[in-house]
């Protein structure tokens, strides 16, 4: 539902419909009452717990599709929490990061001539989100994680639920650094009110320990914050990754 634009942003290609969340259920579905009183079921493109983002009564924004193969026409894109818009669609972070790399927003990942997506690698049958390549330098493997939860003012956390997959990806990245290859984890923070990302040790202590091991092993860990509006989402600036 987003179209790339030349102004360093991914633009919604339609006016989003606005309503109130009634409930999110079965992980992939959400019932919403639109501002005109219409009630409908939308796809929820987020398999996580959606910590702080799925409170009934929250204001939400939906995109729509006329594709004949879709059972549910609408997709939940944004939620407002404490006056802040948050992007909850986990299909977007890879696109956001790829666009930001291409446009030079993520300076740490500049200088590569090609970007490939979903490339198989590793010993645990993984697929890396982005593989950056250039004839003049070593390949760079980039794993992208979507961040939406903030538990304190200015502090975002990941993950929002136990994430065996997240720990697995960190192990794969560590194996790359052991072979002297460049491995990068980037947190795509789809909210604009935080200044740092921390591991959610109280939610998934194994992930927190594995993240610290990855940092010690030479995995580069970055975080970029997005500017989120009902018209567009764009990654705009780096923020800190803090491991207390």
C-alpha cells in the first residue's frame, strides 16, 4: 500500500480510512469501527504481541485493496498511542530500510552497488533480509527488525514477545563475523518519539543475552527512527542502541 517516492519516503498511495480499534484477535485480524459508524474486519499485518499497540478504543488507520483474491479488503497500517502515530505493518520495515540505504539515509550502509532481498544463508536455514554487494568490497548481510513498543518515555524495546526467530538470526549473524564477513542488525523504529532502543530483557532474556553476545562478536547493531504520518512513513535519523 506504499509507493516509493524520490523524496526519501514511502508514500501511501491512497487516503487511509480512520476508525477505532474494537479488538485484535487470531493474530491476523482486527475489528474496527470507522468514523462513519461502519464496522469491518481488517487484516492485522503483525504477528507479534503488539505490546501497547492493540488497546481497544485506539485510533487506527486502514488501507484498502480491490484485489479480487483478498478475503478482507482492509489492512491495518497505523495506530495512535499517546498522541504518537506508530506503524504496525511488519511488511514495511525491509522496504523502508532498503529505500533508506538506496537514498543514502543510512550512511553506515552506503557504498554498495546492489541490494538483494530474502537471500538464503546460514546453517539454520535462514534468509537474510538484505544482502548488499559491490565488486570492490565484501558482502554485507543485513537483518531488519521492526520496533513499535516503548515502555518508558523515549525508550523503545525489542522484542515485544519471546522471539526464538530473533535469537536464531543473531546466531546466524555471529557465524558470519566469525568468518570475517560483515553482519549488520538494524532496528527499524516505526515511531518518532523515542531516542534509543534497548533489548526487552524482562520479556525475552535469551534474546537480550544473545544480542550482547552478537555485539561482542562484532555484529554491527544500528537503529533508525521513522517519521510516521497518515500520508507517508520514512526513516529519517539514527538513534542509540543501549544494552544496560
